[in-house]
């Protein structure tokens, strides 16, 4: 599994969205991997340890682009999910059918949270 | 290398490390399967749930093979974690903080194998939760399996 993580300027508070290889691959091949250009090695403090991680700084423009990307992805995914699930999905069908949509919503919430200054996607 | 290339590279590392762990389990006579689609339970399913403790032992041995023994790092106190769907989680980047909690919250992951480092507090949380781990698996060990 993979993590897309968000950190404040000092490292904490932070958040991580755990995603499957399938969803990570989908993100890799989408505009998500290109927004903000290349990640830069930045030192932050996590779990009381100083670590250097490849991060994208969420400035106003990048945050706006990511927000737009996830909002648009959520709309297309909702459409696909409703068509796929039908009226009476089983619990398993519901859980797997809505997986990507739920992850996109989690990612959008993190992008919109201005406490987070950095994004880690690699 | 662009970020897009780096994301794709992480995917190949992940795929190869999953294959390497499955091969290690097969050598020990343990049947396991790569999970598919958007299965949030973990990356590798241990087919027979009663082999979970043996799997944790193997993962701890793998950890000891690639990491110098250290009292603070001891996994001897790892306790049981009951699940009828035991899975292994595979990571390729530094693991800490919330990402550690996400794994513990699954209730299905019994062991974590990573090509990178796990933070000190992260390892302590795994021990408390009864999750075995192996970190710092060198790339040349598992690439192109």
C-alpha cells in the first residue's frame, strides 16, 4: 500500500491517506503527479526525528490546482460509481465500488486544510 | 526524473518487493497471495490464518538479517493480533506518524515489510499492536524478482 501525506511547516500536525497500488497508479498517470512540478528534498520533524523527505510546497496556486483536480475527479468518479453500483449493491460491492471515491474525498479534505504546508506523493 | 516517473518507480519497487516476500514465504512452505484491485486489507494475503505467527517469525528474521540488533529495536515482545484474514503490508518509502496508525487501524495487517526506514516511535507502536516488521530491505535483494 502507498501513502499520500500532508505536513504542516514544522512537520506536525500531519495526515496520511493510505491507498492501494491500483489507486496510486491511477494518481501517477493523472495530472496529480504533475501539479507543482518536481518534489524537493526538505527537512521536517516527524515522530521526534528530523527527516529529509521529497515534498511539494502547497502554495496558493498549487493548492488551488490540486483542489480543482480532486473536485473534478470526485464528480467523474461519483458518476461512474452510481452507474456501477445500481440500486441494491451488496456490502462488498459497496465497499470496493466506492473505495476510490472515498479516498479522493479524504485527499480533497487534506488539500483544503491550510494547516498543511507540504504534500508528499513519493 | 519527474515526479510522474518517480511515482511509477515506486510502483515497480512495490511490485518487486511483494514478489520477493511471497517467494520468501513459499521457501518456508507458506502459501500467500498478492491482493488485487482496491483491497484495503493489505498487499499479501496469508492463505492459512493459523500460519500468522510463523509468518511474523519469518518477517522478524528478515529484519534481523538486514538490521543490526539493538535492544530498543527488539521485537521479542510482539504479542498476538487476532484476525482470520492475516495480511502483510509492503512499503517503499519512510514510514512514520499517521501512516503507521492507518496500518494498525486495518486490524488485518500482521506484518510490515519496507524497503525504507520505519521511525522509532512507529516501530514501538507496531510492537504494542502485535505487528512484526522488517525495514531497510536493500534494493538489490528484491529488484526484478
